[in-house]
C-alpha cells in the first residue's frame, strides 16, 4: 500500500556565485515524472551552502521515497538542469530516528 512520505534532500553548492532560483520548487515539480508520485515540493534556502528540498511523495516504502526524491533532485543538477554545478547531498526522512522510529524503514 502506497503512503505519503516527506523526504528532505540537500542540494549543495560551494560557490558564492551560484544563486537559488526563486521558483526552484516549481522547477523541481516540472522535472517530476508521472511515476515519481510527487505531490508537493518546498524549498528551504541555506545561503552560501545550498538548499534543503522537502519532497512530499507517494511510495510503497520509505527507501523508495528517498531514492525517488534523490533522483528528482539529481535531474536539477545536470548540466542542462536548472542548477548546473550543484550537487545532491543526503536524501532522507531525518525526523524518524530521533523518535526511535528508525526500525520502520524496512531496508
């Protein structure tokens, strides 16, 4: 049964001249493919470092959701994507472990 997951994916840059597009959430939604299950995208900027992208998506399990969010963000950092020169960092649901729920990840 598919569930809705929130995955945080880091998009990193180390160069000051790389700016964050104001419409990055819209650009990422446009990169989503029909089978990705993307429901909503939010962007949290970290000036001088990059952004954290929150991707809400439908998936069968958390691992699938994390991989899909990483692939989606990976499309943005290709040479022809909206963020060339950036890199994808961690892609995970970080709020589970502090609550003792890391065993539910079903790896």
